[in-house]
C-alpha cells in the first residue's frame, strides 16, 4: 500500500510530541507557540511569548540548529537529526517537508510541499523548489527544481 503525502495540506500529526525528550519536535513546538502568541496584545500573552523564547533558545542549543523564531515553516515539518540545520528567516518551507542534518537554506528560497532534503544539502541561491522534490545528500542547489 502506497501512502501519498500531501503537498498542500499539513499533516500536523508528524509534529506531535510523544515523549518529552524529542528535541527536534520541541524546537518546532517552541517556534509554533511563539508565532501563535506573537500577534496578541494582551499582557499575559507577552509573558507566555517570552517563555517560548527561552524554550527556543534551550532547544536550539540542544539541537545545534539555527532556525529563527520568525521562520516561515509549513506544518508537518520533520527534522530527523536537527543538528547543524540553518534556515534563513526569509526562506519559505512548504508543508510536510523532511530535512536532515547539516542543511543550509538561504534567504528568498521557496520550497514547495512534501520536499525531502538530504543530509548536508546546501541551497545557497534564491531558488524555487517544486512540490514532491527530492534533494540528495550533500547536493548544492543553484537552480530552480520543478
């Protein structure tokens, strides 16, 4: 049986935390919660938001990832081994993507839905990567991928 993963509808169960010590999912949770509370003007919301900043800093150190709080990440993102992942805040990551360790994504990159990015891949120019693309380990992406 082949299971099709959507490139347009987020599968939030992929980010579900089953046990506390899941650093990649905890990092994503801190980013999602920070963004959730970001546009609320209530005083309590600002305190809650600051707590997620602290959690983000903790999980960033544990994972060794540089994923800013204001990143544009689609739902259902999986970070298998998040150490060394660098994502610029102006990069756009689509839904249900999978990113392995040591991946670098620069500004103005647009990644479609259900894209798998192998370990050590570098996307170092502003490119567009289409839905369901697969980028191999240690690839250097300089051109659009459809």
